[in-house]
């Protein structure tokens, strides 16, 4: 389980366009809602799951895809300092596979992100 928990830590730095190769992974009727990027990776939120695109290797040609159905998320929390110059916020998702920790950098509205999670999970 320690290996799984160490895998599920990301830093989202900005909202981004839905990656083209993710669109090909969507099930019939599944709709991509939003996407966020890290330095090399991305996370796409659909109406059914979160899809993490993990780029690996020096060339970035190897890509591992994680698919986390919302039904596996038991609870979540969001945390920010609440200060005017808040540089980051943290989100934690508790799933059957372990915890997922996400840091949100300045420019990503933690409350908007919280509403996205709530919309996706509580449907």
C-alpha cells in the first residue's frame, strides 16, 4: 500500500485544455468536464471518473494512465490558508486504493475545485 500512496501525489499548476489522447479513452456517453496540468502530467475529470495521465521517461514517450472511478472515493477534504496571498491549497481524496494528495498552486481556485469534486462525486 505504501507504493500506491506514494504514486498518488500530484501538484496541479494550472487548468488546461482536455488532452487529445484522453478523449480517445472516454467510454460511450462519458463527458470530460475539466482538466488540470502538472509540469508533465495532466488530470482530466469526467462525469464518471478522474483520469491521470502520467508522462514517464526522459523523452516523455511512455505514458501511464490511471483511471479512478468516483465510486471508489469515500471522502475528500480541501485546505487553504485563507490568506490574501495564498500560494497553494491542498486536496486529499480517500479511496479504496489509498489516499490521493493534490496540491493546487496559485491561480487555481480551491473552492471551484471543491465544487468540481462535489459535482462529480455526488451526482
